[in-house]
């Protein structure tokens, strides 16, 4: 499949998914914004510190693994954004406005999704009972970024791969 066909498919999937957020009222968009905000990073710090203090068996290692993983992920994410320089949907698509103002100009990869899948992967490793919840939440964060109109589906998929990969590498290093 050529890059042009992949881009066309990505755009078609973006429009198909986004039609559902456009159908909803302000409450639907507000709920999608809330899901997206859970991927901003505040919860990662909260849960990391909470587990550090409360879980004597895994909390400290969980905290340091997450800290190291984010220390790798964030610079790599920024380098990839500058390397690909893929414009966001509102800049590339005619007559399309996002539901939020993105934090930067470029869309590939999705940083919210990368961070969410990084956290979900680490949670899944340390606390397997919560795997389904963690990956469902991370998937919803990624979907929210598409529905808010700031990422194409491929941005989210690549963000998920980036986050899960960096988490796996970090866990391997500290194992």
C-alpha cells in the first residue's frame, strides 16, 4: 500500500470517527475533553507517588520504572514531532475545526496516547489484575484525541506503539 493510499485511509477513518463527536451536544464533547485531560500527566504523578508510599512490594520499582520510561519517552516524542512535522487535522483538512486548541503545531505521534500506553503497559506489568482497565483507559485517551480533532488515527496508533515500546524497554532495563 502506498503512502498516499495510507493517508487517504487515515483521513477517511478520521472523518468517520469524528462524525460521532459532531453529532453530540456540548456534554458529549465535555466528556471527551475530560477523558483527554486524564492523559495530561497529573494522574501519572499522583498514582506513581501514591504507589511509592502505599505499596511496599512494587511501589518503589513501579515509580522508578515509570520515571525512567517518561524520561526516555518525552524527548523521543518531541524529536519525532519535529522530524515528521505532520500538520494537525485542522491545518490539513478544509472546513474542519478542532474542539480544543492543541498544545503544539504537529500531530505525529500523539503524546497523550504515548504517555497513556506507557502507563498502561507499566501498570499491566506490575498489577496484571488492572490490565484491562489500564489499556481500556489508554485506548479511550487515544480515541478522545481523534474525536477532539487534534490527531489522525495513525498518530494515535504510532503514539500507542511508542509508549508501550518505551515502557517495555524501561522495564527490561530495570528488571
